[in-house]
């Protein structure tokens, strides 16, 4: 009682999930997600997008990237407008899926052209220099825009931030001293547990801040919570992710058939 986090955290698990809440999530309805999936609320969006990505991969393998990007961009904008007009649960829900698809599409295009992009960054020192100048503006783009008096919503700014992160990764991979730095065991381990951290960080932060915040100032508990979240993710990786990875799952050839 008395501990107030941001509005996005305070709603987590504010009531006990019903059987229908859980069933709705398993059927990929993003209804009452703060109750049923506080740790990874976006997972339903990823399930939906996973149904489309194989077809994007097939298109990128068969047609020019410019053509695919043009078609996807036009489709995305059209759907965004259509869902905004639809409104209600379905309009908002499908609108979120359509928005998050953008980042998966960036990843798909990057997968196709990663070697070409790495070669460009590696062979042109001026690209790395210009990137170093641009990155402080691209990654915190929403804050930079706000400082210039431009009121951008998070959704409008995030694609620019995503491109900035991609550029940062390319620069790191093709700058020898940065590449050596991030190949140190600690960074490789953090990369290894990153998916577990994604799945569990909200749970860890909320629980740690709520419980420990009973004994120390909640602000201090919140500041300490990332360390707890990392430890929690390490345990999740060891006892859940690694064990699931060791399971021999049936192999499906669906994507290979689509691409062929």
C-alpha cells in the first residue's frame, strides 16, 4: 500500500485472472493483458505477426526489396487508417498488431541485407563517423524532438529509434575495438539471457519494488530493481529457457516449402 509506480505498472495484476481471461490470451486476444500477461504483454501481438512473417520472407526472397517495402508500406498505412476508423476493441487491437509488425519487417529486411550493410559500414570510415554523430539523436528521438518543440507520440518516434539501434549494432560489429569490447564474456552472457530478461523483467521489477519498497524508500527499491531483474532472468535462462531448448521438438518444413 502507498507504493505508486507509473500507470503502466500499477495496473499489473490488480485483480485475479479468470479462466476466460486466460483462454482469451491463448486464443491471441489481447484482452485484459495487464492481468494475464504482466510479464510479456506484447506476446499476443508476436503470435499474430508470426502468422504473416513467413509470407514476408517468401516475398523478400523472390522480389526486390524496394518492391516489397513499397507494397508493405502502402498496406501498413492503409490498414492503420482502416483500423483507426473501425475503432472499438478490434480496431485498437489490430491497430497495435499492425504497428508492431513494422519492427518485425525491419528485422526481415535487415536479415536479407545484413552482409551488404556490414560491408558498407566496414569499408567506409566516414559512414561510422557520421553514424556516431547521428546516433545520439536517432535513439532518443522522441526526447530530441520534444527538446525542439515537436510533440511526437512514442509510436511515431519508435521506428526512428529502431533504425538508430540497427545502425548502432552495425557500427559496433564493424568497429574493431567496439567489437572486441562487446565480445567480452559479460556482454556475451547478457546477450544470452536477453530473451529471458525480456520475458521476466516486468514481473521482477514490480515484485521487487513492491516487496522491498515496504522496508526502504520505494524510489530506492525501483533503482535497485534492474539488478534483481538481471538475476531473475539468469535463473529463468538456466532453469527454463535452456531446458526447453534441449527438448527435441518436431521439425516442420512449412517455411522451407513456402520459400521454395
